[in-house]
């Protein structure tokens, strides 16, 4: 395959806003937070544009400290966003989320970059930053689902172990479903991008296997560690609330 991935003209890019406009119109029509959806689309475009310029600079400079800075921001942001469903305990749980995402995500990132891909350095930005984004985002989403479900189960009177197990199972649903669906229902983004850029599908499959396994491993390990660290604090908080109510 020799087809090169073409640059999308801005006029062509604007065409994809047609279905977006339709959905936002429906949300406004039904009074379902249309302004929030509109804001999210605008923010998404702005953030991606800024990231595009930032990554271009980082890729051109090849500065390891810039790579470390980007990874640090990713972990800090992912840990904070993950706790969006636990507003009351967000600050007290932040350190636990940071440790879980940073430790487990960092370990998997090192394994993929240095052992699986055999890169010359852990600080090659073209390799490390895209993979780190997927890894930290996967852990973030799983922890977010876990903490929300853990709160629900504890508040409903479930035992500590039962609440933990249900929260862990809930957190793993998206990644497990994606593994069931890959190749049958969907071709994931990384594989699709490689095929569009002219890479052989057989080569793209190998990379996608790496991606799916690293997401599964990171999500599971980070969530398990977070639940182990967070559960005593969650239970103590719940007991304190019960004492106040009594």
C-alpha cells in the first residue's frame, strides 16, 4: 500500500460540523443543555488546535524535559478529572488517584515503549506522548466509573468487599466491551489511522493488539490500586456522615 494520508482542507473539515449542528439543534429544541454541548465542541476544537501547535514544537525540539513536563501535566489533569464524580472527596482522594494513574500508567508506558516497541529512549516525543495520552486517559475513565459506583454501593448499604467488587467490575465494562467489539463492530482509531496512512492492515493489527492490551492492563491495575487506597477513606467518610445524621 502506498496511499499517503492527505491533509484535510479547512472547507472539507467544516463539513463534519453538519451532523454536530443537527445534534446541537435537537438539544436546544428539547432543552437539554445545548449551550453546554456547543461549548464542549468549541473547547474541543480550541484544545486540539493548541495541542497541535504544542506537539509540533516538542517534536521539533526533541527536548526530554519538555516530554517530562507534558507527561506530568497529563497525569495531574487525568487524576483530577477522574474524581469529577466524587466532588465532596475530590481533594482528599486526589493523591490516591495521582499515585494510581502515575504508577500503573507509567509502568505500562515504560513496558510498551522500551520492551515492546524497543525505542532508543523513553523520551522520544512522537512515540511516548501519544501512547501516554491513551494510557492515562484509559486509567482516568476507569477510576471515574469506579469511584461513582463505589459511592453508590456504599450508600445503598453494600459491604465493603461487595462495593469494591461491583465498582471494579463496572470500571472494566468499557474496555472489555471494546475488546469484544474490535474487528467485529469497530476498527479503533490507531488502526484506522495507520491503514489510512498506507500501513499494511497486518502491521496495524499488531499495534492495535498492543494498544488494547495496554489499555486493559492500565485500567485494571490503576483501578484496583485506587480502590484499595481509597476504600478505607470512603468508608470512614461514610461512617462520619452516619454519625452526624444520628
